C-alpha cells in the first residue's frame, strides 16, 4: 500500500439562520462585505440617473446568473433507521489495519444518514503481558480514518474518530464514523465498498513497555477472531417520506401552524429599499424563498445523545448565490460592477437536528 496523507477541507454554510427568513438588511450586509465598504453610499454619492451597463459587464452578470442555478451549497441532513453491516479485514500491517464494508443497497435513496457507528471487539491482553507493563503504558490510542482510493490508484486518508483504550479492558468499542460514510456518499459510486483504516498508536508509554500498544488487538485480526466478533458497521437512517421536508409549499394557500416543512416563496424588493435606489442596478428584486413549517420528531430517544443537539427543525439545506450589478465610484465617476452574494436564494429545505455539525466537503 502506498504512502497515505491527510487532507482537511471544512464545509461551511453561512446561512442567515436555521429557520430565519432573509431580510433586506442581510442583503445589504453581504453586499458591503463583498465590496469592502462600511456603509452604503449616500444619496449625494449616487447618480441621479443609472449609468449605462457595458456589454462585458452584463455578460459577466448573465454568466454568474446561469452558474448560480447549477452550483448549490449543501447543509447536513439526517435519518433514523438502523442497519448493521459486517466487515472483513482487507489488509494488515503492524498496528495498522484496513476494514472493508460492502455498502451497496445499505442506504436507500429515500433515506438520510443520521449516524454511522463502527464497533470493534477488543480482545483481552494476556495477564502475563499486563504484569510487565508500567502504570504509564496501560493505554493506547485507536484512530479511525476513511481510506480513499482514487481512479489513478493513489490514496489518501481522512481522520474521522480517535480515542484511548485501556489495555486492562476488553469487549466492544464504538467509534463514530459518520463522516466516513458521508465522504463515501459524496463520491456517488454505490458499487464501491467503504474502506476504514484502523491504527493503534503509542500513548504515554513507560520505559518498560515501548511496544505496549501492539498488545491491543481486535477480533478478526488473528486466529482468535470469530464470526460473532467481526467488525460491525451500524447505520442509523430515517425514511424521508415520513420525516423529511415536502418540497415547495402550496403557493395558493397559507402554511398552517404545524404544517410539514416546505419551501415558501418570498420576494425581496430591492427597488423598494432606500439604500438600494440608484446603487443596485440589477436585479430590481429576486425570489429568495424561505423554509417554513414543522418537522416530525423521531419516537423514543435520539441516536445522538450529545447535549448540543436539539429537536429537528426546518432549515435551508441548499442555497445558491445571487449576482448583482452595483454602481461604484471610481475617480469621481460611476461605473457598473458585478458582485456575487453567497447563499441568497434557498433552493431546498430539509429537517435537521438543531445544533448538528456540518459535514466536511470531500477535497479533490
């Protein structure tokens, strides 16, 4: 196996708020941030008449407008059905092991991932070996990484979980590998298996046991492994037909209290805002949309037990940017300039746990 390298890419989605509707003030703040201004130009700084927009500026604006309909920013979505997948050992070298899980058909297209848990059975360390250990060498660090194999056979790893294990304990150990499954799904290759790399490393080793971490072994690594103790991948998902959003709201009827989460039309009238007059040349306004309604809560305790998670809420899960043409002052004269404002239009609404982390985007 070739050398492995770490690649970190954070996927952030700066939206106005999970359920908050976009306002004219937020459009202004985004515009000022893109132009590096502290405030909108006053009436004296604006032309009484709108300057003519050159053909190349309008072409740039139209190109951005078209691109915004195809490039969406995604947020995290969730689910709640449980499936177990048995894994097998693909390769092993010293204290690094690769597990392979067949994922075909495990996550139906009408479901969303909530959590993926890797369960490894830690075998007991022989008592004779434990007696030779110092108190400072009784722990080892187990690190789980997602292993990506590219089409050119090169590979890279992404850290998804890491924790300490005691050499004095044995039994099942659980690791959160939700990010690994999210990475695997981003590749859109359902026929490819999920590869997880398990590494056991030193942790505060004493002088009497420089290789104590090598005593940590999991079932299926050697002769003692049995089918009942093989690595297990537990997938928790939820049926979107019952727990997801319902698409666009009915434009002819108001959304009733307690209605299911949906995307509702909302028009931002830039021409009607004082700060935008004779400053924002295009567009005169736009459909921003907003996410309204409620989300059905799964019965019983949530798979996520972290204190930071709240109930499921209706949020914007996909957004697009909005290109605008503004009049800027340069050398005492006005000239049109194209600016792209991120996350202005809601393209899709979804139900998500309040406070849930946003997944990282898979790098090139």
